[in-house]
């Protein structure tokens, strides 16, 4: 346990630094002024879009009922497709 590689304080500090790398990168992007558009064009945002749409539909069904939620979703899809 006398080895410097086994020092618990040093190991905790190294672990904390590794865990904070993602947070530090995120804070750096925010401080540079990353826009919402940059975020929405990211791969993760595009990949999770169907999940967000499904969750919104689920919440509408719970709130307004199936028929109303489906008519709202149909109207939104028609608006979206008519703009293209």
C-alpha cells in the first residue's frame, strides 16, 4: 500500500478528473456560445427525435384521449409535409 499507484487520495482525484471531463467539455461548449441549432443538429438529437415524438403522443393520448391526440398528430404531420 506504500506504492504511489495505490494512494487512495490520488486515485480518487484521478477518478474525479476523468468523470469531470464530459462536464468540462460541455461547459466549454456553452461558454463558446454553442447555439440551440448546433445542439439540434447533433447526431444524438436526430437519433432520439422519434422517441421524443412518441413520448409527446403518449402524453397527448393520456391528456386528451386517443381520437383527439391522433387528429392533432395527423394535422401536425400534414402541416409538416405541406411545407416541404
